[in-house]
C-alpha cells in the first residue's frame, strides 16, 4: 500500500492527462484550420470555375446576339430586287447598319427588361457598342452576286436543260476556227495577188524594153558616124554652116539615145525589183498557207469532220497553186539572169555616156551653135572618144532572151459586183437589211453610276477558279438566269427603259439599236464561216463562182488570179447568205448550222435580192436567235456578264421604283466588331479577387462576326 501510495505520489496522473488534453486540443485546432483553408481553396476553385463558365457563356451569348443582330440587319434587303430578280442586297449606309445593329444588340442583351417577373441575370452581360471593320459591296465584289445567281439557278434548271445549253456552245464554238481560217485565207490571197502583180510587172517592163523604138547599137553607130563627119569638116571658113547642120543631125540621134536610156534603164531596173518582190511574195504566200494549215490542224478537234475536210481541201488547193511558183513556171528566174546580164551592159554604156550628157547639157545651156561654141573642137573630140567606148560596150546588147511565161489579160478587168455589193452592206450597216419591223429607239443615256462603270475591275481573273466543267455549268446557269429575267428583240415585252436587255448584256452599248447591231454582226460572223464551209463542199456552187471569177478577171496568164477571185466571190456569197439567215432568225425561224442544198437561200446571180426562197421555214430544225444569244453569253467573261446584269436591274429599278437606287452602293457582306462587358459575381469575393491576377471591376471582350448573302 505504501509502495502504491508512493507511486501515486511520484506519478501524478491527473497532471499527465491535462497535458494530453492540451496537445489534443492543439492538434484539433490545426486540423480545423487546415480543413478551413482547404474548403476556402475548394470554394475559390469552384467559384472561379463557375465565373469562367459564366464568362464563357456570356461570350457565347455575345456571339448569338451579334449573329441575330446582323441577321436582323440583313433581313431588310431591297425587296423589289429580290421579288423580281431573286437577288438579295442591302441598300443601307454604314450608319444605318450600325444603328439597327445597336438596337437589336441592346434589346437582346437586356432581355430581363422585357419581363414583369423578376429574372435573375447571372450573366450580367452589357452591350457597349460596335463598329464595322469589313464590308463588301457590289462595287468591289460582284462575285458574290454571281454566286447568288448560281445558287438560285442550280435548283431551278433541270440537268437536261443544262446539257442542251452546253451542247449549243459546243456546236457553235467551231465558228471561231472557221472565221479565223477565212481571215487567214484572205491573207494568202493578198500575197498571191502580189505574186501575180509582180509577174505582170515583169512582163510589162520586158515589153517596154522590147518596144523601145530606137536600137541603141544603130543610134550610137550613127552618132559616131556624124561626129566623124563633123571632125572632117574644117571649123573655119565657109564650112561652118555645114558643120552646124551635121551637128543638128547628131543632136537628133543623141535625143534618141536619151529616150532609149530612160526607158530601157528604168525598165531593166524595175524588172529586177519586181523579180525580188516576186520571190518575197512567194515566200510570204508559202508561209501564210503553212500557217493556215498548221492552225487548222491545231483546231482539228474543235471542228466536225465535215468542216475540217472542206477547209483542208481548200488549203491543199491553194498550196498546190503556190508550190507551182517554185518550179519557175513563169520563167521569172531565168529571165532574171538575162536581165542582169543586159543591165550590166546598159550600165556600162550609161557610164560611158555620162561625160557626153554633161557636155551636151552645157552646150544646150550656152544657146549657141557649134560654130559659135568656143571649144567646139575639144567638145567634139571628147564626145567622139566616149561614144567609141559606148559603141564597143553596146556590142553584147541582146534583149531577145528576155521573156516571162505570161500573157496580158485579153480584156479589161470587170467590176466584181458581188464583192462590191457586200462591201456596201458592211459600210452602210447591216441592220437595215435584216430588220423589217420598226426598231426601238430607246437609249440608256448617261451610264454614270452603273455597276459596270463603277466597279474596280470588269475581269473575273481574281474570282475563284473552277475547273472547266464547273465553269461551264456556272456560265450555262447564269445564261439561263438572264433569259428568265430579261428580254430580247424577239420578245413582245415592252419596258419603260431599253427593250433589248439581253442584247445589252452581250454588247454593253448605250442604245437598243447599237446593241442589236452588235449582236447581228456577231451572228453574221458565225454564219459566214459555216456558209463558206458549205460553199467549199458544194462543187456545183464552186464552179459557178469560178465561171464568174473568170468572167470578171478576163484571160490571164496566172490561173491563181482566177482562183483568188473565186474565193473572194464565195466569201461574199457566204456573207450575203448570212445576212438572210439573220433576217430569218430575227423573224423567229431556225437555221441549220451546216445547211443542206434545199435550205440554201441565194443564187449567185440573185445575191442582191437578200431574200429567202425557202417555203418551209416553219419546219426547219437548227438554232434559233435565242440560241445564238446563249452562245454569246456562254463565251463572255463572267464578271462582265454579272455587272451588266446589275446595270439592267438598276435601270429597271430606277424606272419602276426609285430613281435614286444605286446597286454599286448595295452591301453584300459586313464584318462587325462588338464590345461587351460582364460584371464580376463569383470572383467579386475579396479572398478570390486577391488571388486572381485580373483586378478590374468588370470583364471585357470583343465579338467579331461576319454575315452576308
């Protein structure tokens, strides 16, 4: 017991327990503080996350507001334009757009004011304002209009209609190649005509040499004889008069020589000039025909087999004519050698006679007789020495070898009435020959402010690139849109503005008459090529043209001249037939691309009538006037087409609704930057605000949104 008691005294367990309690309490306090800190961190993290989510939601809401506001702005498009032409564009100024945008943005960001019920606005989003940072108008981006037309039409036009439009383009696309062939052939005829002119020139100058009245050998010999006689007569006494008489005879022979020298010297020179021109023209003709042949082969895939064979046959025929020139069928080259030899002799004689000519000029200027001439002895001696030399040099003169295989025309060349008549049509303007009804006299007037005049560029070079198939489909659909929305000459529709709207889109002139004339000339150019192809294939009509060519040119030593005239007649014939074709097209009939014999209108002798003999026009198959318009539209630059469409839209809107309406100022796309602010809520607590880096009272962000038609 004592031991226990002493132990109790030695170990005070109550004291020990109190220390343990104190330590436990301290430990509990640390845990509580630690847990509190953890809870604060968790709360901060949660609240920060909630704040971030809230800001993100506010940003999303800002995007929605901007989109809805822009959508609302663009909902007020030019209704009349959309109703009539299916195109959407905004005719508003920048200030109007911003005012409307502000109105809708403020309304959508303050939605709680629209309700009588207390609504908790956890986003606290406030719209601060906006500005336009990007804009596309019709003036600087017509491609957007082109895209609208394409989107509008691709659902409205069936596939077979598109294929039909593309087929028309393929059928007529060879017309350019045919027209180009015809132009190149004209160049060949020019060079061949020059060849014939050169040969004719050589022939005429050879005849001049041969027809020279005075034989230079006889003349110079006679001059030598008379000078010898003068020298034998004393210069003093009663013989003076006799000397003077003989000298007068000498002067007469001298004049004959001067005449011969002038004629023959110039003629021989001209023969050589014509010969060189002949060689140059022959080379040019060969070059021209080879270029035509090469170009024709390059374009072979663009032509039907029928057309290619006709053109190829024509070029082979011309080539044969040209290659025959290389064989010296006209004796041009051999004649050149003879001419050069005779020219050398003549030049030596002329050189011998230079001193004589100078002395005679001085003598004539003295107005004296030989007996009165101070130095008559020296004078006659000088002439005698030079003439002796000339007589020796003229010995080899022989012109019998000069000859070209050419005969002059047996009769004068007649007027080519066919070609002259066609040239008159072209000069007068073809419109009066193809239009029977009254033409519209309407004009656009001042075109200032038209989209095609105000745009930065009328080229689609900078527009989006498409492959060949896509590009063709776009053009076909835009062309169909034009026919759906606008009118041409063959329509009975009348407008307050110009009537030939499609013709304007093709030609771009300021009056109906000018636009129709431009289109008519384009169609004639196409028809001329196809009609010429027909004539080249029709042996009977070729023969008719050849007979007429022979009658016009008369007999000639160069068959190629008749051949050239034949081609010119066929070209004029094809043009006149094309005028009749266009006349029928404008009257509503169709015309075959390549005609049959029964469809041909004009006889060669009846060209001036310019009237169709076909009694069954109504049954014709082929292409209509509208088909040709489609072809022109298909081959036009898309940008030019789009802007001229807009020209017509603006013109019609000005006449029907608002004279101040201006498409170039219409907006197609806008980019707006809007500013928003968001109040702090969950990050406003001091212990959170102190932790994050952003100490501002509110958060700010910018929303950029682009919208367009």
